[in-house]
């Protein structure tokens, strides 16, 4: 392969594109990653979010050797309390009910990206083209497929799109998708509080949107990370903006003791993108480029990681069989393996948000009944914990 000819090009060096590259390198398969940013800005990204990493994703990271590089900078989730508004804690998910370890781990996004980038830059199987934005894709002829960038044409046998929610690769490959704007905004920030969190996460559902408070590892202060979803009408209201802390305190209700401080606040408009096709010719979509879901259940990254993991296994099979990276039968089998997991989570998060946001007597009754049924059924609780932990295989 020459400098501009690659078997596999990955577009996007987010958490999914980088992990996919490492999974391929583990199988001794060469890849080239392109990203529109330079290395400096990828390292300095203004992402203040944390990610709830499921047990399943943790196991993938551990096998790849990524987990130990996080050097204990993660917080285990031991329990999750779920309630309607400030009601008593209707459901308590406890890791002790299953013998699978913590329910998940909270890790800072900047740390994950820095660690992945470091590992990628050490691998002899991965080349990197920074400041390279895809302007067009030409793959009418699979044997002469290339992407156009500002300065150069890059030839590929397979293009893996991992360029996120607003994927341009998806657009250039003409892959259609379902889109819905939730008209909601997620406010993301950290808080410090007087009491210890003991690895407890909290999810409170309000008619204006859900509030998630996630435990953060910090040896100096008691800290949690907040994802507070609010209807965009409310979020843009001047009175709400002025009273932000007061409004938050009402919903937080001293759960971990008195609120001490709030960090800088970042806003994320919420929407869903879900592709009708996972691949088209020799372009395949993974992570948010394929399905970007509501963060209500903290599952977007975990779902994307499963895409990356199973696609890497599929491409390993192509290699073992002496086939081209793009092989129609193997890609169809990849699609079959992923379709249930994707469809289920896109629909579940969409419906959960619909049910748990919004006012109205009927919805409120439904929510309360639903939570009560759940709370009383150990079977339902354990099964949903296993799904959320990424330990239930949804491969067809
Ligand atoms: C508020 C919030 C909280 C969340 N919390 C959780 C959670 O707790 N757990 C969980 O599992 N998920 C969570 N998610 C979802 C998770 O953040 C995403 O699923 C994940 O970050 C997607 O990663 P990605 O690599 O697919 O895409 P991105 O992170 O969007 O990466 C895309 C990459 O592609 C590059 N790129 C874009 N366009 C181009 C182009 N034209 N040419 C070249 N390069 C390009 C970008 O520079 C970037 O590096 C949350 C999401 C939100 C909004």
C-alpha cells in the first residue's frame, strides 16, 4: 500500500474510531485514521462529560490493555436509585444482586480520549492523517474507491465512518436515516457536595426532563457529574438561566448533602439519528455516525463500542479466509449481528424519554405503575441490569 492507498480507512478519531483502530491493530490489521482536527485540538477537546462505561465495555477495554492505562482514575457504580421526581427511591439497582462486579464505571471523556490517542500513536499498524476532512466519497467502483480531501485523494478498500452524530461520511455515502429533534437540552457539569457518594448514581425523572447524577472519583473532594435534561423552551428562558443553580438545587434536594459548588456548564442539544442501513457498498458506519441516541440511559458509547468490537471480529474473519476487507456476505452477517441491539436501544431510549418526560395525569400514572412493577420484580430488575451492563448478547 502506498501513502495514499489503504486497505481500511477510518474517518473520525473520537472514542469509537480510536478504539476500533486499536481493535484492528490487536488483530495485526493495518488501518489509517483521518480526522479533521490536528493532534493538539484532539487532545485539548472541550469535552467536560464523563461516560458511564458498562461492564461489557470495560471488558473490551481491559482486554485491549486500555483499562490499566486509566490508572485507577475511574469510579465504580455500585448502586443506581431511580425515582419519579423527588419521590422515594422507587427502584434500587444494586450490583450485589448479580455476581458480575460493579454496574459500570464513570470515567472522564478527556482521559479516555487521551489514553486512546496515546496507544494509537504507539501502534505500528495505525497511521494517522490529522487536519484531513472528507469532502466527497467516490465508491461507484469498489476497486477504485477514494475519498476526496482538500489536498489529496485517499484510496480505500473499505471506509469505516466513525465521524459522529453529524457524520459527513454518512451524507456523502448517501445513507438515509431517521432523525428526531427532542427539543431538549442536556446541561452537563460537575458538582461538589458535603457527603460521600459511595458509588451511588441517581436518576430522577421530572416532567421537564430527567436528571442524572453520577459518582466521580476524586480523592480530595466529594464530587459527582450531572447530566440534567431540560425542555429547550425552559432551557432558553432568561428567568431559568438566572435561577439555574436554585432550580438545580430544588431537583438535587441535598441527595449527597449540601451543594458546595458547580463547575462550568456545557449545553448539548438532544436529538436522535438512526440509519436505515448500517453499510452501503464498501462504506460502513459505526458509533454515533450510525446511531446517535438520547443520553437518558447512558448507552451511546457502549452501543458504539459493540459496533467496533463486532466489526473488528468480522474483518478478522475476512482476513483469515483470505478475502477482501469488504465482503458482501460477511458484511450482511455483521449487519445481522448488530441489528437487534441497535434497534432495541434506539427505540428503548426514545420511548423511555417519551414516557418519562412531559406532564399529564395519564403519563404520570403510567410512570408510577411502571416503576412499581419494576421495583417488585427481581427478575425484571436483574435482566435490565444485565442489558444495561452490556452482558446480554443481542447478536442474532
Ligand atoms: C450529554 C451526553 C452524555 C452522554 N453520556 C454517555 C454515557 O454516560 N455513556 C455512554 O455510553 N454514552 C454517553 N453519551 C454518548 C457518547 O458520548 C457518544 O455515543 C460517543 O461519544 C460517540 O463517539 P464517536 O466516536 O462515535 O463520535 P464523536 O465523539 O462525535 O467523534 C467523531 C470524530 O470524528 C471527527 N470528524 C467529524 N467530522 C469529520 C469529517 N468530516 N472529517 C474527518 N473527521 C471528522 C471529529 O473530529 C471527532 O474526532 C453521552 C452523550 C451526551 C450528548
